[in-house]
């Protein structure tokens, strides 16, 4: 009803004129109305109608593209923010892990130093304080390590095929801008896995955006999702293959290391985070092959036992 009132207000001032109105529409979304007004009596020709319809279609496509671009920008910004937060967790976990082993040694030494001393010896009290502080530090380290891991309560049943398709759909404008053709092939009756949906999406987006950057002149990205029934533990396996320039052989064994990057604007966190997330999901990732014709990443996650 409100739309009719607005439209009637638009027409009233030019009631004595000729008017051609075409909806500015993209698929199921209507953004507005493109109105062409001719003063006085005028019969719009088929060419006029085709022209106005084409302009409305072009306008709708432009609006849709601007919305998609804004969405892609938001997704990438969210991914960068998530990477920074994950990086802090990653760094904290590595520092905590390095501290934990020396603390274990210190605790054993405290027990050794206390042997042979009477409880009235002032040194015994000092050693007891040392032991107490070491135990306190062990507790801090354990909490840091616990926070760095994915919370199992956030896990739910996920279809990795749908997750891959959703990630590609989310940044489809990015593919158009880069001249990259993406194809997702999912095996029928794919079993579910247990995982954190946000982290799984982060894995796919990281790998897909890396693949796009590896193909500055355009190319093809093929994602296959299926089941590896040959392995002892049933796994859902994903291969992500691009047609980029490949990864230099001398750095292939370093790409999953934290803070290692071959790009000037890179953080060296993307692939390290991907590997950490997959290992938290009892899975992993490897570079299956790479060369001048492109790179193939292979990742897997165990099938849900529920």
C-alpha cells in the first residue's frame, strides 16, 4: 500500500504527460523504479522501451555489484580481524608450550632440593615457596593453552561440501574481478563431520583467497569434496587446486610455519592458522603437488561418529 502511495505522488505532478516506468530489479530484489517522462502526449516506441529496460537492468546490476563488493570487503576485514585474534592465540600457545617444559624441570628440582632437609630448616620453607610459585605458573600456562584450543562445545555437525559451496558463493564477486572460474564438486551422500562452522569457513576462505592471489591473470579453481574410504579412519577429504604459478620448492616446507610469508603484504599467519584449526578438528593439510601449472592442497577431517 505504501509503495502505491509513493508511486501515485510521483505521477500526480505529471498527470498530463506520458510516462514509462520500469522496475530496477535484480532477480528477486527490487531496488526502485526508473521513470522516463515525456511532456505531452507521446507513444513510447519499442526501442524506447528496450533502452529504458536496459538502463534499469544496468542500474540494478550496478547496485547489486556494489552490495556484493561491500559484502566481500566485510568478509575480508572480518577474516583479517579473525586472523589477528587467532595469531595472538597461536603466539600465546607457542610461548606457553615453551615455558611449560622448563617449569616441569624446576618443579622436579624443587622436590630434589627439599630432600634431606628438616622442616625446621629455613631453606625448606624457601623451597616450599618456590614449589608453590612454580605450580601457580603451571596453572597459568595450562589456562593459556586451554584458551588457544577450539572449544568442543562450539562444535556441531557440518557438511563440508555445503561449507565449500557457501564460501565460494560468499566471495563470488572476487572471482569475477580476478577472472577466476571456480567449480565445486561434492560427492553424493557426503557424511557429516564435527566442527566449528566459523573456523571451517575461515579455512576455506583463507585457502580460496590465497588461490585467487596466486592467479593474478585469472585461471581456474577446482574444489573437490569426497570420502577417503581407503584410510583406516574414515575421512572427508577436500582438494583445492588452482592454476597459478605454484609454490617455490625451497619454501614448500615452511609455508605452514607461523609468521612465514613470501609476500610483502602478507602476515605469514593464514596457512599456519588453517593447519592449527584442522588439527584442532583432528584433521590436517598438506601440499599434495605444486609446480608451474598450479598448486593442489589436500585437507581432511574425520567423519562424525555420532
